């Protein structure tokens, strides 16, 4: 982040020198550089946000997966208890009805726990999909910011070459590509 800040200051210094020369193209190039720098910083912020959200979504997915695993372990415990009560009821005796009732209760609990586990796994899948979308946006926004930084550097060539138009025109094209890439990240 600090290097980026210093880079923009250097470009601003070139723009200031160009403004003192009085060449209208150089003043236009200086304004272009300033606009490109603001766009690069703004899109860079979006890139950082998408990165943080992708990490957050992955973390949330891991947490939810742990909860789902806990639910499945609880489901297995209830199933084992149900089976133990069914075995006990099969032995007959005065507690047979009580064992069957406990087996039924554990079976009902197991079904409810299974439903919760499946629901939580659905949330895990959704968080992982969200993370993938955000990671894709991050990559596209990285490209967009890179194009804008290159556009700034190319525009600076117009100042260094004392008013040649071609670097400025190329910088406009690169800047436009950077904006299109940034917009594409959210399509």
C-alpha cells in the first residue's frame, strides 16, 4: 500500500512540472493522470474488500462445516442409542414398551438432527460459492487496477517527452480497458 501511495506522489510531481510549462496538452495529461490515480485507488479499495469478503466467506464455511460435522456426530449417537433400545426391547420383559418409546424418541431426534445437518451443509456450499465469486472479482479487479497503473505510467511518458500525444492516447485506451475490466468484475 505504501509503495502505491509513493508512486502516485511521483506522478503528481511530474504533473506539477508539466503544469508549469504551460503546454495545454501537458495540463490535460496531468488531469488525466490525477483521474486515473483516483480510479485506481477506488478500484483498489474494491479489490481489497472483495479479498477480505472472500476470506471471510471461506472462514464462515469452515465454521459451518464444523457445526455440520458436530450435528452428524450427534445424529450417529442418537442412531446408536435408538438401535440399543430396539435391541433391549427385542429381549422382551416388563420394560419392552419403555425401550420402544425411547427408541422412537431417539429416532425422531436423529431425523431432526439430520435435517439440521443437511441444512447447515447447504449453508456451507453457499458460502463456498460466495467465496469463489468474490475471489474471481478480486482477480478481475487486480487486472483492472494494473491496467490503470500502467495507464498512469504511460500518460507520464507524455510529460517526460514534453507533449507527445501517442502516450496519452494509449493511456486513455488502457484506462478505459481498466474501467471495463472493473465493471466486468460485477457482471
